[in-house]
């Protein structure tokens, strides 16, 4: 079952087409692991955040406790906890650009401060700025999880946005390495012209340290995300034409990025033997899932039935977690 598949992993991304139940499955996975004693960080990267609504409490841009031992019915008395945060893209971009502006003020001569400020103002709305800033927060969450948690579960934005994010670590690492190489060539040339023997100013040394830290952070993130022993991607879908078509496409693109897909979750399956209408729908869903298995034959597929009531609160999420078990001993 799904909880067994993620037991050994430290990072799990839950994704898929919008409206298929990604947030519910991500929250149930987090709760299921917490019931077996794990310390779990649940992170929403979707601008349309739903964690707060799902858990019935405020969730913001810093970790808050969603479920502790007193909220969880544990397995064998081993209850852990679930903390949650919702990445705020606007706040993240503001913090990101503020940090860049402060660095520029320290490193650039005063005559360049005004042009640099104008450049950053334009960069605020430039393509890729939000994705880059959110990726920084994802990297921070992964690093935090390695120190303070047993598992981090990412409730991701709809598929296209998530694929762009997962492609960024390699792109940004390569871009930063190109910047470093250009700076090395420029510094060697400048030193030769000035006859300084390659000496490096404090300003140049600090800029180099900043670029190296950024390169190393994204390089570590890519290493974690593409390691199937540490990271798995769970694709959630409903047994309908469009979600299945998108699932196949996302699976192929994730594989191309080197990201392992741990499982498929067919959510909200129609019950069998519940009347002619639902029986007909169930048979159609069976046909769709059979086609999915033909296209993606080697990834475990878990079917989750349509559950009664609203999936809100710890009790309802625990009922969904029961469908993702059994819990590891």
C-alpha cells in the first residue's frame, strides 16, 4: 500500500491535475506517517492553498502544528506529529528580492545603486522570478526536514507549474556555474591587465561565496529529488479521460527529469453494486484505468473509493489514511 511505499523516503511530492484531491491525499499521507511515529512537515506550494481549510486552522508561511500526539490515534503508541506551512509566493519574492537588493548595496559602487534598484523592480514581475523564489523555499524545506523531520510532503500546484519547478534546479545550477566561470575569466583578465597577480577584492570574494552557496543549494536539491531512495513522486488522478491523459504526460516528463514516480493514486473511485448509474460509471472507470496501466505498467496503482462526507479535519483525514495503509510496524 502507499504508506509502505513511502516509509523509507524522506521527501514525497504529491501532484497531478487540479481538482483530483492532491491536497487530501498529501495530508492523509502525512497523518498516516505521523500515526506510526514520524515527524512530518507538510508543505503547500500551490498558490491556491487549501491546507488551512482542510485542517480547520490557520496555516501560514512558517511551520505550525497541525496534528500532535493528542490529535492522533497512534499505532502501537508511536504517534509523531504533523507541522504545516503554505509557501506565500508574494512574500517569498519580496524576501528574495530584498536580500538581493541588500547584497547589491554592499557589493556595487554607489553610482550603480539606482540602476540596480530599477532592475530589481523590473525583475519582480519577470518570468521565472516567482518560480525561482518558491524553489528556494522548497530547498529550505528539504534542508529543514533533514534536520528536524523524518519526512517532508509537498502538496504541489497543478502539474505544469510543478514540472517547471522540478526542472529549475538543474537549470539554475548550470546558470550559476556559467556565471562563476565568466567571473573567473574576467578576474584573471583584469588581474593580468593591472599586473596584480590575480588578487581578489573583498567584494569579489563575497560575490563568489554567494554564487557558490546558491549553486551548492540547488545542486543538493537536485541530488535529493532525483534519488529514488530518498524522494518519490505520487501522482493523484481520477479515472477520467483528461486526468489520465495528463498523468501519462506528467509521468513521462518526470522520468525525463530523473524524478522517480513511486505510485499512482486513482482517487474517488465509484462504488460497485450501488445502482445502474454508478455501475456504468464504474465500468467506464475500469476501462480508463486499464488504458493507464498499458501506458504506465510498472508503477504501483492504488485505488481509493469515493468516501462519504467532507474531507475536513483530522478524523476525516484519518479515514482516508486508513485507505492508504496498512501502517508500517
